[in-house]
C-alpha cells in the first residue's frame, strides 16, 4: 500500500513539474504569438496604404488617357431645371 502511495506521489510531482514547464512554454509561445499578430496587423495597414496609392495612380493614369472623353461627357450633360417651384412638406410626429 505504501508503494502505491509513494508511486502515486512521485507521478503527481512529476506531472505538476511538467505542467509548470508547459505553462512557461505556453506563456512564451503566447507572447510570441501576440508579437506576430501585432506585426501582421502593421503589415496589413501598410499594405492597405500601398493599395490605396496604387489605385489612385491607376485612376490618375486612366483620367489622363481618357481626358478628351471625360471632357466631352461632361459637356454633353443636359441639366434639367424644375418647371415649378418645389414644395416642402412638413410632417409632425405629434397630433397637436
């Protein structure tokens, strides 16, 4: 009976010591993961800024290439003015 108790105590101590080591390892891995996520977010923000600049440059090139078409399209627009004056309707949520 004492052998079983001693064996159980030894196994318990070994298990506790390994979980302590595992916790320190997990904490190190979690801190590393936190750092990697921060770097990933930073890179993502930089990537978004670069993509915005790329799209702006492409749009500017498109506008320069098609400047005549844009000018002609704007000049061909017909503005239709209202035939009668506008009326404003006032709605009230209260009854009094």
